[in-house]
C-alpha cells in the first residue's frame, strides 16, 4: 500500500506526518414536526462536503530543510483559516478547493530568538464547490 507523504496547501508544500489523514463526510437530515404525530418525520436535506484532518510535524533540524521557517507555515495556515481563503489542497496527485476550518499548533521547541524550530500543526480543511 502506497502511503501519502507529500501534500500542498495553497503555496506551501509539506510532508503529511504521520503519513495518514482522516476524510469524513455526512448527510444532512431535518426533522419535520407534524400535528398529531408523536415523533417528527426525518427528511434528507442533502449531502455535506468532505472534511480532511491531518497533522504536520515540522522540524527545522530535519535532514531535508523546509523551504520556509516554521513560523511562516503557522502564520499562513492561520491566515487561511481566519480570512476564509479558498486554497488548493493537493495530495496523492489529486487537488480540491478547500477552506481551512481549523489550525491547532503545538510548538515543541524554540531557538534563542524564540522562533519555533519544532512544531506540530493539526489542520482541518473542508472541500468546497463553486
């Protein structure tokens, strides 16, 4: 089984690490109350867009250097999320337009100037259709 290792979100290339991600989707259901019925009628309201969740582990001291410093990754992903930017998410040769729903960052180490040198960034992105 081939593992997904490379990804791209907007202009930033990275390795999905660990090399796994979660993809989820669901249907939307509505409850319609009807006079005289004890329980509402359940009506299918449509599908939802896929959501992808994955972690990035970034380490400045890694043998393969990052093209940007870690703070640039953090700032860019947070900007995508806060501004609702539509970006291209590419993995395994497939690309989708997405919005970044959430960014959770854990800084694991800093240098003398308090710049992150190691961090884990957990991302949740949602596919969109135009």
